[in-house]
C-alpha cells in the first residue's frame, strides 16, 4: 500500500502555527511560570537563558556557514556578529525585568518558522519583510490576548520587542545567511502578500489605540459575555486638555471628574503606594506604574517629580530670572497637585506646608498663565481621527500600488 507524500509546505506552516499557538497558550500561564522559576533560581535565569541561546545560535550559524556552506566572505560573519550583539544589548538593557527578554526567544524562533513557511510561496527578497509583518501580527494578537487575561496587561513596548526580535532574525537571514534560493525579482503576488500583511498590522494597531475604557464599556453593553473586559486595565488612552483659572493649562488621560473621583475614592491606597516607593528610583516607579494602566498614579508622580525638581533648581539658581522661573513652575505644579490630587498628596509624605510655599510666593507672579508639559506628548482625542484617516489613505495607496504594479508586469 502506497502512502501519499505529505507536502513539505504543509509541515512548514504547521510548525509556524504550532509555534504561534505555543506563544498564545503561554500567556495565561506566564505569571505562574515566572513565579516558579524566580522562587527556585531567581529572575536572572530568564536573562541568562536568552544570552546562552543567542550565543549557541550564533556559534551554530558560524559553523554552518564556514564548514557546510564553505562561505568565506567576511560580510556574512560581520552581519551575524552585529545582530547577535544587538540581541545581547537589548537583553542586558532589560536586566531589571529579565523575563521580558524571553520575547526574543519566542519571536526569534517564530521568525525562523515563518521564513521556512513563506519560502514555498515567496522566492524574492520580500520574503523577509513578509515574515516580519506576519510575525508582527502575531505579536499584536499576543498582547491582545494578554490584555484579556486577568492580572496581565497590554503593553505597546512588548509589541515593539516582539517586532524587533522578528526583524533582527530576518536581517540575520537576509545579510548573514543570504540563502541562494531567494534571488528572483519581486512579483505582483509578493506585493499583494506584503500589502495584506501591512494592512492587517495597521488596522490591528488602530483598533488597539482606539480601544479606550469608554469604548470597552460601550461594546460590552452590546455583548454582555465580554463584560469581564471592563475589569481589565486600559489598553489605550488619549490626553485631554484642562483649563483652570488659577493654574492655566494641564493635560491628563483622565477627565477632571475622573481625577476628582479617583482622588476621593482611592486616596488611601495611592498614598500608601507613594509612601512605600518614596526611596524607589523615579524611572523604575514609572515603569512599574505605566500611564496606560495607572493614569492617576503615574501622572501624580510626574507632577511631584517636576515640582520638586524645579524647587531644587530654584534654590541653586545663580540668576534671579532663573530662580523666579523655577519657583513659578514649582508653584503651579504644586497647585495642580493640591486641586486635583489633594487627598492623596495630603495622606502621603509629599504634602508641602504653607510655610514652605510662603517662602517663595513673593518671587513669582501667581496670575501668570502656565501650561504643564506632563502628559502633553500623548495623542489628543482629535489625533484618533487623524490616525484612522492615515490608515485609510495607506490602505488605498496599497490597493493602487497592487493594481498598477500588476498591470505594469502584464504589459512588460
């Protein structure tokens, strides 16, 4: 009895699918795995694992190029060394939270399987970009699933890490390995695949950016089965500009009503966090309490930092104008804190006494308008429309590109 030979293309995509499935299945188990490993071997094991795998992979590829493919060109080895160095650099940069470096292993492996799968369909150099874009789609879905899991959060930085790992591996294949089978000119089918994958990335990112708490509340009312999502932290948010007659202007992810409500209802909890982290590094605090997840606490800490920094600069200023300017900023930032974060600041150790304020009030013009830069770099609500208009324009351009590229190939 003869068995029909299974198409190798099927197995290539099967491995890519299994790798993707494994990445998704790890999400709800990640915290348990992390706790288990950290309790027995410490958190650094994740970082060391990535470094060891990167080193072993590098040496394996070098041996493969030199002894198997007999490649003697220095450029291949230089590119592989550079890519490995970048992997090591970012792993060390993440050493305070080394578990984050596991993204490099997951998506590096996925990048390998995607290249193997796409090589049956794409024979030109667009294969590297197609594998990258497909992997980026997986990375976005990975974060969406993570957002839906209790005690896990959406993090655009992790989306970037996923994409970076895919990109680095594809560059290593393109410049380091340079497979001979990838040599044909780009054809209309390749352009079509690229366009579809790029469009998927843009639309998915757009949907994630637009997935604000208010929108979550809206669609969970239409679909009650999704009501559990309302308990999850915000996936996205936009800044709102607030005008106050005493302060001037300041920005926040929250409305004035939401600021006052959070200050009133959770002042004890937030004040205790400020007390417990008083000696913690400022940057580490912001990483621990990102604005997309903890908008009130994050922005409160930035206002406090700016207030105290400007006060210290004023005390050490050599010029009178510089002293007045720094005292003015410190005064206005403190006013924002008193009016909109007042109960929390009062219960923490950051409350300024009236005597301290009176010391420098004489140096400033309190009626002068001030605009706080805190959260000013975020998108405003109006930017959401611009984002979607831009996505729509790009999709239209991709459609036109495919049409004219395909037509020009037929005519040639």
